[in-house]
C-alpha cells in the first residue's frame, strides 16, 4: 500500500490529537526537526509492514524548514484537521475532535499503531529540552 504525504499528515494530526494533551503547537525549527524524526520512525515502521511512503521529508540545512512539512500543514488546514488561529501564523491548533480522529485513523492508509508510534517519537523530540553550548 502506498502512503502519500497528505495521508501521512492527516493520520499524524489525528494520532497527535489522540495521544497528546496539547492542542496547540508552535511551528518552526523545533517542530520541523521533530516531524523529521517522526518521519524517520515512520519509514522504519513502513518497511516492516510493507507500506511504501511516496514522499520524503528533508530539512533545508540553512533554514531548517521543509516544503513537504509546509504542504502537510496546508493540507491539514484544507482538511480542517488544524487551524492557524493566531495573527503571526507561528502556531497551529488541532481542530479534529478525538472522536473524529479515532474514526479517521482507522480508515486512513496505514495502521493506527504506526501513526501512534510516530506521534510518540514526535512528542519525545518536540518536548526534548535543547541544551545550547
């Protein structure tokens, strides 16, 4: 089964809604790094399950951003999973309800357990304290 970036981000936002107490996240370098780490976990789990991601997430080494992540956020907005509800668009809010998230996670391509493991990886990286030297 092939899994597109839109499939991934839709399921990611649903699993994030179910497995995180937070509903608001700050976009930026830390978010992008955490999504990159989660995507690495996703690729690993897809290989074991025989799923084929049809996209990649690569961070720009200079700016720390990713066109795939930006597209995923826009897809999430269009699908009404998330909303940019602040004047500077530096944060997004999960709009999908827990009931909707649970239902959608069952029908989106892939397995719910994969996305829940991906979100666990994302949260570990996103919430990790950074130490500056």
